[in-house]
């Protein structure tokens, strides 16, 4: 829990605005409630009763398996009709909540089977003279959640000893073995086209340079489609 997760003091998501000092108090942007990670390496055994040729073929093989799963991260909504409380106070203005409306919509028509419900939110009250919001929206910060993630990576390699200090390794690696779809967070811009819908895979959203993303290519991020690579490694 915190009231500002962004690294820059000037980031608008850190600004609360007039009123209660704790109106931004909520889950951190990087809050993950549940996470599971497991990695296993298994050296394939060679049965002792095999003769020389099968033993030579089967010797040196290893299998590596890596599984990661986590629950969804928070998504903080931003009302696109406002950029702050006035020209001098820039802030991330959240919408008001419409009572009785569910926050989420579910169905096969939505990417990932889930979307934010536009009918659950509305603009906060505004000053009729300036058009600026009179207060922060009553939707709490980081109340909503996007999608969890699951990925299983698998690798198989064989070592070829060439000399006492020289070894050649052949590797085949498969990422997201079961091709499980992982979605990036839904569009958080209330009032914008496509609000509430996820439009990217998780790997694409992470590569866009968001908080904690690293800005790496989607090829090097979790949450992409199945991919395979081969490698040859010489150790000396």
C-alpha cells in the first residue's frame, strides 16, 4: 500500500489534489498479491544395462522447466476529460462511481474474457465557470485489477565434452510451451475510445516502457506467444 508509486515527484499520478491527504492511499502500482515460481533441472539418466552405442547417444541430456504464475496487478483509472484541478495543479483525475453498476464485464467478446464497465463510472462534479473538477473522483486509486499471468518455459540441452576444459552445448528452448494467452492491462483512460479493453499481449504492454517494465523487446518479456530458439554454446 502507498499513496505514490511513480518514481518522479512531478508525475501526475502522485498528486492527490485538494481535500484529504490520504485520497491516493491504495495498493501500489506493482502490488501482486499472489505469485508462484518454480524451476527444475533434470539430468536424464542412462540405464546401466544399455550397451555402448545407446549410452553414447543418450549421455549428457538435461531438461529444464520453469513455471511462473501471478495474480493481477492494479489498474488506476484516469478521466481523459481533465488533466488536473486547474492550470497550476496537474493530477491524475479519477472518475466517480455510479452505484449499482458492476466494475467488470465478462464474456468471450472481450479480450481475455473481461473488461472494465464504462457504465460504472462518470465524471466528477465540475466548476461551471472553469470546467475544472471540484474534487478528486470517488473511485479509489488502483481499485481495479487487470489480468493475471501464467507461463511455462521448457528447455532441453546436451553437453558434448571435447576436451578436459572444453565443452560444447546444444540447446533448444521453448517459451510459453502451451501458448497460453496473457493479456496486458485494459485501457485505463475513461472517456477514450476502447476504454476498459485490453489491446495488447502482456509482453507488448511490458515493452512499452510502463512502470517497472524495463522497456525491453516483447521477445524478452513474459507473456508473449509461444516462441522457440536454438543455441550453440562453447565453454572453455
